[in-house]
C-alpha cells in the first residue's frame, strides 16, 4: 500500500493518464446510457 502511494507521487504523468482514462470511460458510459434511453422511447 505504501509502495503504491509512493509510485503515485513519483509518477504524476501516470496519475494524469489514469484520470483522463476515467474521463473517457465516463464519457462512453454516458453516451451509451443516452443512446439506450433515446432508443427505448
């Protein structure tokens, strides 16, 4: 656990990549939900 936190502080670029990856996943999920809602109406 301590090693994991140490890695995060050592590699901020990796943390930024993970954040943008999360944003991409959220965007895809929102798009899928919106599409399914639209098609069900």
